């Protein structure tokens, strides 16, 4: 069922929703496919006659310019969509992106960088986390705080840590000249507001990662942003960084939403450089509660550097891409056994929110038993060929 229960639809929206240009996607059971939508308060307008995909919208200056002139009756009510069950036959919110490649940056905060080193030193064993955390934090934590990646000071810190036998591949991407950029999920695999996110049975140490996510067009221009949950398997990546794909890309392991807020004259990339992304986890079985914040202003690299590392002359994305920008949050609060920190339980409700972007809510479930991902690129192409009027395409 839906992850959000009886929560008010207004809770999804940014605090300044009356000034926000919000785009999303809705599953339309009548036609059997996804429709781009424009959200104005409780009114959700079908954009499919204007533009077939969100990717095409971000690529088209003409379509972007016509958004504020969209009129006519709303196709859906946001309240109804927010309360819809996470089931194939219902009109429901989807991830607000479609043909964009889903990329992610890791180790972009000094605090979370140290946690990655701890995972590595623990070899994925949460029982060793507390002891290893004390040792690594004492040796590394003070040395890396506030150091600009790729700088002369960063190189000097590296030399010292190498001499002490404490250098790590995570410190390389955290302090070195090049950030970590990886593919988080296949095209169309991300889930949206109200959907369940998956934890595979083979993971015993895992956590949510609340992040600000940029939507970038094929020319490398950020056109908007949204919230994301970069679901992470700490025990898997801790065993080996070469298992990153296994740790990051599983059924329903990428959640995005609730909407894509487009940049305009009043809301720009600068508007979210200091965004505070909040996280709350509420346990269904044990009443456990966890809260945290991701202060985007503490990113060790600017947005522009992360985008340039992902896209440029060295790599193109014809349909654009979205980029998780990393998280400061790494949960250390014990849940089950002292010293083992946090890990997810079935039924956990995860809420990620921020003032400019609203709230993304999901419920945790076993990846193996969640709805199978079956609507891929081929299905979308078939749907567009059948349903989208050629004369309306921009």
C-alpha cells in the first residue's frame, strides 16, 4: 500500500509552492502509461498533449516557456494521488524523471567520507563499527575537515595519511582532484512518492541517504532539482568498493520526488546551495525514530564541479541525466544492538523533506517481494507511439 497513509497532500509541496514551477509524472491507468504533469496546489494538469516526456520538456525551450500558460481543468487531484495505493491499477505519483540517466556522486562531504572509511575498515561487519569509528575518527577526522579537494593542503594530508597507513580509496575521491560519479539506477527504474523502496535479503547493514538531486539537460545545464533517497547497503560496499553496483542498484533502490522544481528567474541553482534536507525514519515494528539533516552548504565541491565530472566532452547524455549530489548524513544511532548503529527494518517509513522541494515519503520493504520493474524503455516507446499525438510534439 501507499507509504504515506493519511498525510495531507499539502505536506508534499514546498513551503513557497505558490511560486514554484513543479513538474512530475503520474501513472494513468486509463491509457496504461506515464504522463508528465504540472502541479499547482491541489490541481494536477496533464502535460502529455504538450510534451511526451519530462526529458523532452527539459530539452525544449518552447515547452518550458509554455508551462506557465497551461490552462483548463485539472486532470487529477493531488490529494487523491497522494493517497493512492502503490498498485499498478491506480493513478499514482511516479518518479518525476523518465529518460534521464540516474547518476550519483559519493563521498562529497567530509563527515560521510570518514564513515565510508569506517565501513571499509570494518569489512562490512556492523559489530566492529563502534570500535573502528573511534580509531578512524581520531586519526582521520581532524585531518580532513575543511580541506578543499585537489588542493595543495589536500595533497599534504594525503602524504601524512599514507605514511601512517591510513590512506583509503574513499579519501582519494573525497580529497583528490576527481569526485566519485557512478550510475545509481537504470533509466525508468526509480520510484516516486508513496512507493516502497527495497532492501535485499542479503544485506544486514543498510540505511537511507537523503540527497538533493539535480536534473541536467543534454547540454549540461541544470534545469531543476528534486529530493532523492540513495538507498545504501553499507555491509556490501564495506566488503569491497568494487561491489558498489550490488550495494547501490537493486529493485526500488532509487527514490526521487515528489516533484521536479524547475529553475526560473526567482528560483535558481543558488537558491538551493544552502538547502537543508531533513530525514525522518519511523519504525513500524519497534517504534524506533531516527532524524538527521543533510546540509547541502557543506558540500566539499560545488554543484558545477560535480556536473562537469559527470558530463562534458568526455561523456554525453542525449536525454539528459539526474545527479544525486551526495549526503552528509551517515546514521550511527544504535537500533538493535549496542555498537552496531542503524539498519533498516521492514515497514520503516522514510520521509525526506526540504523547504524548497517538499517531502518525499516511502516505506521500506524486501526488494525481492516488491512490485517487479517491468515498464522499461521499450514499453515507454510503445506507449508513446500508440498514444502521443504527433502534431502536439514540440
